[in-house]
């Protein structure tokens, strides 16, 4: 994937946020591999580059996993001279991709219920956000099934349910995601 100079600057912002201000338990590194966390958004972006969703993919975990706020992301996009409508579109996709039903917000709900509610919510997300989510699921599935086979049983069940609700994204990516999950269930 070849990034434009503006996309490269956005990636530098993403790297900084994921490196310096990570909210994940692993910090700025992926749980299973130890590689810098920002590699994950780049991998997701590579999977959706042909759909014109690089920026949304690069930013997809910022609001969830760093201290970046929606206004801060919008300001960064505008500072990078993205058209206002495009910047808002990217931001809306990132907001759609940010988990709402997390333990901190819904401590009374168990994981299963939270994930079910999240699946339904994502079913209402834009087709673009759903396409990025398919790519996100594929990248995460590769890592989880390889490094944590025990947890992957739960993860794959949750993702299968999510895909039952998320039907309006790119059909080819969705099909690949479903096939990957089915292959890893064996």
C-alpha cells in the first residue's frame, strides 16, 4: 500500500497516539506479538485500501484505545487539509467503529450481553465502517487464533454473531471474513 504524503502524516499522528497514549492493557504493543500496536491499523488499511478507506482504517482504534477524542481527530484531519465533508465522514466511521458496550460503561452487563448489543449496534453502522470492521476482524482473527486458541473459541463465536448483523459492507470482504472464521473453527 502506497500512502500519499497526507496519509503518511495521518499515520504519524496515529503512531504517536498509539505509542504515547495507549489505553490498552498491553500499552503501545500488540498483546500476542509484541509488535508496535500501530501495525494493526496499517494492516487493516491495507485490506481496505482498494475501497478508499485508508484513513478510516488507520484511525479506527484511536477513540477506543488511546486518549484521542473525536474533536481532536477532526481537528487533525482538518489541519491535514482534508475537505470538511471528508473529515466528518472519516470521523463518523471511526465513531461507528468505536465500541460503546464496554465494561466501564455497562458494568452490570456480562461480556456476552455486551458483545450481543455491540453486534446489533454495528449492524446499523455505515457500509464503509462495516467494511473496515471486516478487515479489523480478519486481522484480529489471525492473531488470536494463532496465539490464544482457547480464547479464540469465544472470539470466533462473538465475531460470527457480529457478522450476522453487519451485512451492508463490502460483500467480498464480508465473505472472506466469514470463510476465515469458519476455517479457524475447525
